[in-house]
């Protein structure tokens, strides 16, 4: 029986079936293609790990140190006034040396009563006065004048000068250079090791870095303390301040997947 409507329906259904089959085939191939990426975040079992180290030596260009102005007076107001007058004079002199205001920072300010006790027998403590101490951190960007600045601060009859430190303004550039040296060394080790093992490096699956700053040479840069209560006389020659070199170290750890 030749029914035109039935033939049309049959052709349409066949066409739909063909399209459905093609869709399923394409979908299957697509899923099979993506299957190899499943679990790609899983840490591979076959790996090698290498380390690399880079060292960069650089001459410091900044000196920092701290000093303390201390005053003892009968009243708090007198102690503050005397300390403020001394500090203002010293700050004005430091600015004449080219020290920027932003490089001068108060890191501690203490005002407290001071008591005395009887030398013999027993008795109540007696208020002897008030002691004020102001600790200031100072940064000298013209490191060639660090000795002159230290001498000027000493002439101001400060209580002590301490924590002299030499650093590098653009230390990050030196760290990048040291890191690049460390990575190059680690990569060279990995390539040599892969050849010796007859394997192929696939990709980096882990990377970490550690590093630090080291003064190079005892007393020749870096951090050391110069505790002093000596009052430098006017005209006293400025001390020589060798700055030496700072050592920037980068240690990298790289793990490669191998096949």
C-alpha cells in the first residue's frame, strides 16, 4: 500500500534517526577526547626533583641607624621642653646634610617618673624627677655621607647610637637576578638528569623558593650594633664606615613530570 503521508512520515523519521545517530557519534568522540584530561590535576607518579641556587653580591646604597635623646628634669613639662629643643636643633642640622624629613622617624617616646630610695634604713620612695627618652630611626640615602651624619648626631650629645644597618634600595632587582640564576641552574640539572635516566621532561608540577639576605664579611655591611655614649667634640673627624657588600641568595626547588 502506497500511502504518500506515510512515506513522508517515514522519511522524516529516518532523517531524524540519522541526525540523532550522528549527534551521538560526535558526542562520544568528544567525550573520549576529553577523557584524557580527566584527572590532569592529580599529582603524577613519575617525577624528578632538582634544586638550584643563585647568589648576587651588591654594594649597599642606604645606611640606617637609631639614636636616643634622653632628658631628666623635675617636671614632665620641663623634660619635654628640653628634649624638644634639642631634637629640633638636631633635625635642622640633619636636613642641612640632605636627610629627607620622610627618612626620620620616631620609633619610641617614653616619659616616666624616677624615684629615689633612702640609702640607709627604711622609708618611702621619693620622686626625684621625670625622665624622657625619644628614640629616632634615621635613614641616610647618600651612603658616602653616613660617617658625617653619625659624627653630627654624636656631637648632639645623644645617649646612644645603635643598630647601624646597610641595605639596598632596589633589593627586588637583585632578588630577581638571583632567582633567575637559581632557576637556570635547576633547569640545567633537570636536563642532564633526564638524559642520564633516558626519560623526557614533560612539565613542571611544583615550584618553591627560599632565600635570604646576608651581610658579606664581618663588620663589612649588613646589620651590626654600634652602642655608644661617647660625646663627639666639634671638629672631630667623621668615622670611616666601610659598607662592604650584601649577598642576596635564592634557593629554588623544581619538580618535573617525566615519561
